[in-house]
């Protein structure tokens, strides 16, 4: 069987190096499109809105691994914790604590990534590298009961200048390395660097990303 989505996915997989995890960003696309990707073997999907995640998770196969990649308000945390195995977008202490509390309440242990803010414009969400270094202490990590910090996530500036994009990804990777060498030195599961989208993932991978979040190149343009 061949269709638009599975052809795109197959082509993409041929160019993504081994060791790089592909998150298929399915936000705003209907369940049928996800099922085409599923049929082509894709199991990790990324969603950015809590209600959409909930609706899709209840309707699609149970072996899908849902990642939450959008800005998350604390009043939506419960819905996301119920379905997601990894939340990429922890952008404040308040949110981290809310996710931890809900995960404990739900009897789950959920992976999270700390979102870095390095880009010139785009999203204003996330920690600067300096804020992150100050925030993530051994005391913080040992206080978490429901979440496990698995790594970092970030976006590059939305510009045409490849060198600027490269510098942003380098800054994200560097913030990861600093934590890996210190607070997480004895935690092998701190191993995810989520960076790179449809237009810039090859640069992200060159700069040390090992998880890419690709939507448009798989599913086509979104209709908001
Ligand atoms: C939408 C989104 C993506 C995917 O972007 P594409 O350009 O469609 O590949 C990746 N990461 C985040 C955080 C997003 O919100």
C-alpha cells in the first residue's frame, strides 16, 4: 500500500541517521493521516494541544507512544499526563512541579524534557541556558517523584541563516552537555536532545540532536 504520508515517511527514514528518534508531529491532522503513518510503522507521535491529544489517544491504537510538544498550561496537565509518555515542553518550575504532582497522583512515572529558549524570536517559552543551569540542582532532581528528566528540547531561530540556526542548536546541545557532566553524571537515562523540525532537522542532527520532531515533511501543510 502506498500513499502520500507513508511515502513521505519512508523517504524521511532513509535520510535520518541511525540513533536519531523520529517524532511524527501530527497536530491538526486527522486520525486517518496518523493511521497511514502507523501503517508505515510509525509509533511515536507528537501533539501540541491537550484536548487533541486526548481525543486522538482514545481513538487510535494503544501501542502508540504519545509525546506532548506544545506549551502546556497547568490546568491541562492532568489530561496530558494521562496519555503522554514524554513531555518535551517543560518551560517553568511551576509546570514541572504540576506534572510531577499529577504523575504521582496517577501512579505514573513520566519522562520530561526541559525546554530551552535560545532562538532570537519564535517562542518566548523556555529557560535560557543560564536559568537552566541555576534551576536544575541535585536537590531538585531528587525531589521529583513522578517525573524523570530525560533531557532537553529546543527550537532554533526561524530564519534563513543556516549559521544562526546552527549556533542555536549548538547552544541547546551545550546546555545538555553541561547538565550531563554534572547533575546527571550518574543518570544514563538523561540522554535526549530533542531539536530539529521539517526545515532544519539535518542541521540539528549534525549538531548533536538525537530526537527530531517532524510534521510538515510527513503530513503536508497544516490547516489551522
Ligand atoms: C509543530 C511543531 C513541530 C513540527 O514542525 P514542522 O515544521 O511541521 O516539522 C516541531 N516542534 C514543535 C515544538 C512544534 O510545535
